[in-house]
C-alpha cells in the first residue's frame, strides 16, 4: 500500500495548493452585487468593500468634466451619484435611460467612485413613433 | 407558412416521444419491427425539424416581419449571410438550431450503425430521443420561434426589423455559435452510447471504440468554437483581450476541459482496462456540462456581458439536469461491479500516473471555473449576498494550473507504461531540461522579471523540444532503414501511428498557444484624444492620425480614423479603426485596426468621439506574441485532424489478422 500513499500524498499536495490559491484569491477580488437601497443599508461596511451597483442612467444627468464623467443611477426613485474617472472610454451603449452596472467603491462623500462601467440598452424592441399607433406585440399562435 | 412550421415542430415532438417508447419497448419485448420503426422515427424527426428550420430561415431571408423572431433579429438591409446567421442569433432560433443539430446527429448515428451494435442501439436511440424531446418541449411550448406579431389579434407585420445584434455581424461570429453548438450537441452521442452500454452491460469497450471519432470530432468543433470566440473578442469587442472569464465564455470552456480529460482517460481504459467508472463519470459530466453551458447562455442565471434575455427557461433546464444526473448516478452505482478495473497503478513515474494527474488537474480546473462562474449564485444561497469573482481571481488560479498542465503535456507521453526507468528519463529529458534552464537564465539576463512568464517560456521550450525529439528520433530511424529523406520519414512515421503523433501535434499547438498567452505579461497601452495631425508614442512606435471621417450607409453610420504607424522614421502601415452605429438596433460597435506580426500586434481601437465632437479617442495597444495563439489553434486543429486519419500500421495489422484466420480455417479440412 506504500505506493498508494505516494499517490495520495501527491494528490493532496496538488489539490491543497489549488484550494489555498482559490480561497486566498476570493477575499482579494470579491465584489458585492448590491442594489442602491442595499448600499444605503450597509452602513460603514459600504466604504470598505468593492461593490457593483446596477440601475438606470437618469435622463439628462450625464455630465462630462475634465477626465471625469458623472451621472445619476436610478432605481425605484432611489438615486446614487456616480463618478467615473477610469481610463477606458465609456461603452457605446452607455447613454440616457440605459441600464448600467457601476463597479467600484463608495466614497465617504456619498459619491460612488466607479472604476468600470458596463451598460446595456434599456429596451431593444420599440416601434418608432408615428409608424403604428400601437406596437404589435407577440402572440403565441400554437400554444 | 407559420402554421407549417409550428405543425412540423409539434409533430416532431410527438414522433420523438414515439422513437423513445418504440425503441425501448421494442428492445425489452424483442420486437424487431418496433425497434426499426423507432429508428425510422429518428429520420422523421430530422425531416420535420428541417422543415421547421426551413420555414424560419425562409422568413428571415425574405424578411417576413410578421414573425416576432424575424422582427427582432433581422432587417432588410442586412447582408444575406447575417440574415441566415440570425437563425442562431436569438433565444428561440438558437434553441431550434440546437434541436435541429441533435436530430441531424441522431439520424447520422442511426444510419451509420444500422448494422452494428444491434443490442445497444435501441437504448442509444432512447437516450438521444429523451434529450431531443426535452429540447422539443422548449421549442414547442416555452420559446416557440413561430410567435407572430399582432395588433388586436390581427396578425400584423412591422415595416422593418431590429436586425441581428451588430456585435454578431462579423464573419467569425456568424460561424462561432454553430461550431460551439456542434461541439455541445455532439457530446450527446458518446453519452448515449455510454449509457446504452451500461444498461445492456456490454462486454468490452465497444462504446469507446465506436465513439472515439465522434468524441474527437466533437472536441474539435468545440476547440474551433472557443478559438473563434476568442478571435472574435479580440477583433470586435475592442478591449484588446481574447478571454475575460465571462460566465458564457466559461460555459464553453467547462465541457471542453472535461472533454479533454475524457479523451485522455479513455486511453487508460482501452490500453489497460482501468478507470472505467471514471470514464463513465467523465462522459456524463461532459454531457451535462454541455447542457449546463446551453442553459447558462440561455437563461441569464448569471449576469454576463453577453446579456441574454431572462426567461422562464431556467427551471426547465434545472429539472432536466436534475433528473438526468440522478438517473445517470443511479445507473453507474447500480452497474459498479461491471465496471471493475482490470489492473492497478504501479509507480508514480509512469504513464498511468501521468494520465491520473492530467485528469486530476483538468477536472480541478473545470471545477474551479464552475465554482468561480457560479459564485454569485452560491454566495447568495449561503450568505444572502451576491458576490462575484472577477478576472483577477480566475487568472490567479488558472495560470498555475495551466502551467502545470503544460508541463504534463511534455512529460506525460514520454513516461513508459507501468514504470519509467531513470535511464529513459535522462535520455528523454536531459537536453530539453538543460535548454529550458539556459533559456530562463538568458531571459533573466535580458531583463525579464515576470515570474510566470519565465516559467511559462521555460516550460514551452522544454515541451516543444521533447515533442520535436520524439518526432526526430522516430523519423530518423525510419529514414535510415528505408533510405528516405527526413521529411518523408516524418510523414511516414506520423501515418504509422496517427493517434500518437497527431496527439503530439495537438500538444505542440497547446505550447504555441501558451507562448501567445505569455505575451500578455508584456502588453503596453495608452489612450489619447487625437485630431488630425496629432501623434502618440507607444513602445517603439509612433502613431500619427492623418484623417478623421464620418459617413453612413443603410445599415449603420460610422466614424473612421486613419492612423499611420511609424517606427524609427519608417512608415510601417496605415490602420483604420472605425466606430459603427447600427441604426436598426441603435447599438454601436468597433472595428479595430490591427497590424498583426509574429512578434507583436499593434492594435488600435476607436473609443469614441470626444465631448466637443472634434477629436477621436484612440486606444492604442501593443500585444506581444498574440499571433501565436491563433497559430497554435491552427496546429491544434491540424493535429486533431491527423488523429482522425486511420493509422497505416493498424490497417496492416488488421489484414494479417484476417490472413491468420483464413489459414486457420484452411487447415481445418485436413
């Protein structure tokens, strides 16, 4: 059974190293998904953790200042001011009314400092105004 | 039209159910005609699925905007190729495509095995039929591709559709989903054979021999799909990366990892009769990971940049996987005695052991990726907080795993079965080992300080040399014996044992890809707002903007910068990064300008217009060695194709076997 001992030892070493790497990494890179209301409830913890906050970009709130973009993120009447000063240009989909995901840290000044912004179009399917009084909606014919 | 499509789908569902029932009942009651009718039902399902798909594709191409699916994923100004590609560009269509592929595979399996494996085939048809039925339930009752647009129950067409997602309007992307799907769906076949052989307690390794080619081809499609996805990300997404550990990317990697493990461990079963349970587990795991991958991309379980619509699909997939996994686990446990191993591990430094560790590492990485991908879901279930892990975490874990695997690629195939002598270790590894140490020393002197890059380059050289020496030794022996030149001898050598030398080629491809991955340690980048005449220095390049234009066509409007790339007063090339804005879907995309070279790529992305609308935001990158990833990918594909060619030796061997039998029979009358 000695040779199986060797195998077992090697396997334990390999798996142990991986588990150690994985668990050490989790604490360094974890990011919390939070809604705006949850951020408000987090209290002081909000300032320590990396957060990812989702919401809609309030229409007309996007302001470009030198090297910095500020806008309001809205979710159910709750608003959060976000400042983005990352080096990458904002995504093409980022504009008024888009759903955005801000990745960064909450500042003591009440402004969310984002290091990354992701955005997607609010709704893909909208009939252009004036073409039809009511937009055709899908109906399911077979079921 | 739409009624024909819906009806075909509905009929296909009924016929698929019939195929399952008839095959299994026919097998149990030993009624040959029932079994045959089950097999014919498989063909009928294919015909019906083809009709349904044809209706949808016809609608897409002719622009029948009464179809909700057509209105969402096609428009009039799109090129024909993308109108066709819209078949798999959206939720409903891509699931229809999945179903259609499965029906095609099933028909091919039934046809090619019409005189073989009579004992097993009814269950193969049964398993495939169950999977087909599941997808047809989705096609028919959950996400029907034949929903119509209507105002007050009156079917109405919209004037024009939204068009295919512009990010998908790119040639590599048009064929990337079919490639991945061919890979995903293909694993249903080895799985079906494995289960059928378990149910019928087949003696020997018939299911492995029969499905070896299937598995390889499927694996090849998956590899191609992943590579195309990486190439697409690199050329279209404009952030300069090829892999971001996005949930959907991970979903494609998971079955690839376990499939790779499976391809290796079946050799243990074929040659030594070991790891039988393990292979069953692996093939089932791979199949369910394929289903899991499909569900991940289709249900929005984990939020992703690929951002597919959330839908009611999740619970169907979860139910199907839960039942399927439970049934598979029960079956394997029930048949454990039949899967007993025929030999034992003997030494830590042996081929068996290298396979064991290869599997351990591949599975560990597979589990790590799965864990990281599902971490938001897991953490929410455990602590109530949704926590995501990002690229940093994945890289931290996967780089060491990848390097260890890279090392195994080199040493594993050269270990002897059972145990390896010190002498053979020295013969095989002395030269590559010394060369690798010298290379690392040289790089250190040259100023490379990245730890992982040093290790990676060292391993790459080590593995490449061991593989080349293997080729050289074999080819040299043949060349001397048959008086051939070395090149012909190499081809002869490869042809004699295509599996072995094709495998070496695949390993070589992996080495080349790692060279490319390692280049990422030396990336350089800069961003600048530029107007015509401005310059930007990056590395030893000078970038000069010479023109900035805007214009539009029917499909999209665009801004385009013309940038000259200079080095040391010499004009190297002119790149034209472009930003497009698609009108129908109101989405923007980037067309990057790349100057690809073997040593490094110059990569320019048009980030957008500055706020005053006068200058262009240009993101400039230098990516060393990236080209080697694509070259490695091609070598990998080539190597896999070599593996698929039948070995010359084996054919001769088969012939002598037949001769022997004839002689034996010839002797009998005496």
